[in-house]
């Protein structure tokens, strides 16, 4: 079983990352802010204007530590990594499968059904914690019905229609799961590029960070993150990373976003509004979210298919491995991740 490694998120403007012996050191204004041994780190993520010394970059690539550069608000910019040992035959099979409507539909149905089931679990936990609020119980029942239709879909367009209908119901009831009394945390429907309220800003940031993790998990098993089965090919889009992320969103992003808001771990002052009206997390807010995200990934659960206990942070890697095994013919199907 793969060992869960930590990720360092560098959020301070002007931060400088350097190598000191076998350690990664982060400095701000020439003052040390953090230090960690390279061998316990799986990824180094720099948000905003952070720089890295050539010696640290070399050490990271040799140790298999992926370096990612994102904007301060989480949009992907670039990635630096060492040589990959992925099997080219797996990628060739992946491409052929993506071009086969029948084969790709089977994989995509597992992804969508798992996403809908996990969204339903988020809603059920809110119902358990707070009781019925508005149409939450009704939406939960309807998503269960849509999940059954998704498994019976006969083509990718029908499946995408089920996924879209489920998303509309889920986000239509999302505000009922927010228990913060301040109307400034109200959710007015999904908005992005730019997000128009604080809840959407939080979701978009978490999705960006999660998407980077999913891309790394797929590349780690030799798959091409740009060739997906549910999301259509598009220049610059990591379609398979988006596919894999669909199962993870409710578990690692949506539930965490609700907890951060409902437990008052984020304040109005942790956000800022741009001149165009977009709402974004500021540096203090990003630090709070990234700390909570790292803690969330360390939480342990039992994988429903494998029957093994593992940190949540390993789920994306395990799902990527099972997808690769299915494409190689070692598994009859791809089992989507179901959160219980």
C-alpha cells in the first residue's frame, strides 16, 4: 500500500523555498517559517509569488516530490516533476478506451453514480445533524432516483444529463446545509470564474487544490490526465483529472466547505471582493482552508471496495490505481469510490 505523504502549501507572498541538507526550508523576508524532511513530503505547492532554489528543485525531482505552481486563488499554472515510470501501453489502452463509446460509458457510469451517491451522503449527514431544512429531504430522495437512472444510461449524453440534473438539485439545496446566520455566507447557486459569493469562493478554491491532487495521482500510475471518459476532450483541460475529482468533491471539498462555514472557522474578513465583483479568499483565509484540507486528508476511513483502512488523502491514488488496473485488464470494472 502506498504511504500517505504530506504536502507543503506555500501561501506567503515573496516566500523562498530552499534546500538545507535533507530538508525543505521555507523563508519569508529571510526569516525561516517552516522546515520539513524531504522524504516525508509528496508535493510542494506554491500559491502566488513564491520562488524555489535550483538545488531544492533538483532534490525534489530526484526524490519524487512534485512541485506545483498555482495562482494565489488556486488556478493551475505549471508543474515540475522527475521522470515517470508509467507504462506507455496503459496510456495507449486509455486512449483507445476513450475512443470506444461503449467502453468509456461503463467507466463514466461508475464515476457519475459514485458522485451522486456521495452527494446524497453529504445531504444525509446534514439531515442527521440539523433535520430537514426546506426541500433538502426531497432533493436527497430525487438524487437517489437520478443515480439509478445514471447506472441505466445507454449513452454518454444521457449520462451527462443525469449528472447535470443531480448537480442542479444538489447545489439547489446547498444553502439549506449552511447553518451560518450571517447572510454574507449564503449560497446563491453555483458560480465560478469568478465566484460571486463566499461559499462559491471556498468551493472553487478547494476544487482547484483537489484537482491538482487528482492530476498527480493519475500521472503517478502512468495515466494521461488529459484524456477522460466523462468530460469531453478540450485543449488545456485535464479531463481525466476532472473525472476522478467528481467522486472526491463531496467528500474532500463540499463537506469540508460546509464544516468550515458552519463551525465559524472562516470569517467574512477572510475574503475579499475584486473590482469585477468576484469574491476570493485572501491570504489568511487560504491558510485556514489549506490547514483544514491537510487535516481532512489525514483522517482515516475504510475503503468500501478494498476493505482496508487508509487516510482520505490516499483515496485519489487508490482510485487511479484501480482505474489503471481495469484498463490493463486486471479488473473487470472500475469501482467508483462510495463514501459511507
